[in-house]
C-alpha cells in the first residue's frame, strides 16, 4: 500500500488553485504531517481526524487519497471506496503512482461491497446514507455501501424530508427513488375544507301507530337471561373444579394407603406433610362443592326471576306507603 507521505510532497509542490490564505494552507500542511506520522505508527483513527481537519482547512482534492487509505485501514470499506472515487474525479493531475494504487485498491474493495443508485428530482437536496452525507442531488455516481440494511435520506430546506430503506447485496446495484414533496403540501393538507351549506332539517314524519300485523318480537325462554347463563356457567366450572380436586384427593389418599398405612391406622407410616396434603385437598374439594351448590341455587332463582317484568307497589289495603306488594 502506498503511504500517505507521498501526498505530503505532492501538496507542498502543488500550485494553489483553491481560494485559501497562506495561513490556512500552512495549517493544512501541519495537520497533514501529523496525520502521516500517526498513520505510519498504526494510529489510524487519530490520523483520520488529522486528515479530515487538513481537508477542512484547505480542501485539496489530493488529500482525499490520505482519507480514503485511512478508511481502508480502519475497515470502513464503503467510505474508502466512495472517497477513492471522489479522488479520481477531483484530482486528475495526481501522480501516476497514486492513481495506479487507487485503481488497485478499488478493485480489491469492489468484491466486498454493493452499490445504490439514488434518484432525486429535487436539485441540490442533501443525500445521506445511514446519516452520512454522500452528496447533493442529482447524484451522478453510484454510492458504494456495505452489504445489509441501510437508510437513504433526502433533505432540502423547501421540502419535506423523505427516508427510504434499502437492502444491499454484494455485487448488486439497488435503485432508490426519493420523491421530495414541497412544504406547501403540508399547508394544503392541513387547511380546513370549506363546509357545505346545510339545509334546514325537514320536519319528522307523523307517528304512525303500529298495526297488529307488525313483525313479531323475538321470544323464547332462553332469551333475556344473561345472568342466568352466567350463573349456570359458573356452576359448571365450579363443579368441574370440585370433581378434579376430589379426584386428586382420592388419588393421593389411595397412594398413601398403599405406601405408608391404612385409613383405620391413621397412616402410622406417613409424614405429617403427606397427611396434611390429603386433608387440604379434601377441604378444598368440599369448599368447591359448597360453592357449586350455591351457584346452582342462584341459577335456579335467576331462571324464575330474570327476564320477567317486576312491579313493586307500596300499598296497605289500597293505601300506599306502609307495606309493599310484588307481582311478576
């Protein structure tokens, strides 16, 4: 790999086509020297910071070579590939040795990456991939990316930002179209729509007495008995639970009777825990059977009461206010 120290000599010998002051160029030269030393020592992350700072002070296209090689050393292959491409476009007068090294590096990295073709009709929109700016629309070149899931974003001061997901495969080209809508579209969408004039409501039609031939209402003893069915269901559930617990108690009882004693001997060979377990299951079964009986009684009461009209009138020999009379 060609070391970035070659760029150090090229930058010193470069004429100054860029609009930069001598101080800015001197700062860039100093940062470039520091970054080159760090790169040669294997300190790639600090070297990248120095090279980026040098490029910010004096945007010489040849500095992109240093930045791309450092990305490559850090394993950030997509950023290295994109930066190599910028170097070839912006530094056509670079040394032949550097250009050859760039082509060789790109050929090696190409087998690790995929590309994204990004289309955006809005001019000069900022295009980012995973939050990193890759250029302004329209993008002429394809964007190299690592394989996997990525987010492509377009932003413009006069438009609504748009984000689109893309799945990149090694050696493939994925197309992404970013359609930016103007900010005015939000105002139009949120503007209140004019309300249509409402007509005066017409008077309701006259009431017509229901004839004797009107459709009959639904009837049946099973209708209008919601709580009756709830109580019946509870009775079934409690009875099932009581039966299960009783069967469990009986099974445990039989097991203890065979293993550690008989009922007549009060389980002389059984532990207190075993005996207590059987008694607890018996108690639980009895409680559940009691609740089952209560639920069954409630079901019967509800069956005769629910769904019938009830009238309560306080009367005493025709005089209201002293006793009450109930009728169904």
